[in-house]
């Protein structure tokens, strides 16, 4: 009897390890297909380009904009610039204004160098991105939103929906 239980346990272990390998293979295939999706690649490239522009614009902001702002307040060589000291703490308005300029310039660069060309590329492929949302309607019975304008039945409650 003890030997029969050992054989059953061994068969159960072999079956479970085979199914685990199958799940592992499916998971790896799914992960690979996820990584190789065109949209993910485009997002990754966009992120790398944005980070590169960020470094460039940060250098521009730190080495050109901040000294110009500080010079307006008579910062001179001491580097105090635009700001004041309050209870021994420096409130540096020049650095804050420089950060605002950095943000605006960076977002403009991302928009005009990444978003606009990507939108035009996707438009040529027949896909709308970063556009106005598609118009939808609401079900009068269950009040669920997001129904296409041409829908005649609600996808949530199956009630008839008037066509607009």
C-alpha cells in the first residue's frame, strides 16, 4: 500500500511540474510579446529622447537662465541673486523662476519634438492619438456612460437605447 501511494505522489509531481513549465513558457511568451509591442517601443524611445532633452534644457536653465535672472537682482559674483534671507534661511526666487522656465521650455520641446510628429505619424497610419475623445451617450435605464452614439442596446443592461 505504501508503494502505491509513492507512485501516485510521483505521478502527481511529474504532472504538476509539466504544467508549471507550460505556464512558465506561456508567461515568458506573453512577456516577450508585451515587450515587442510597437506602442511600448515608441513610448520607450520617447522617454529616452525626453530624458536627453531634459539634460540639455537643465544645462541651459542652470547656466544661462539662472545667471541672467540673478543678474537682474544685482547678484554679482556672490551668487545671491533674486531672493532674500528670512531667519537665516535663503528664499531663492531666482532658482524658482529658473525652474518654471525649465519646465515650460522642456514641455514645449517634448510637445513639438515628440508629440506633434508622433500624432502626424499615427494619423498617416489611420489612428487618432492625443485628440478629442470620441463622443458617447448614456443609457437612460441604467445611466451607464460610454456608449457609442450608434448603439441601439446598452452593453451593461441590454435595454434599448434611442439612436441620436
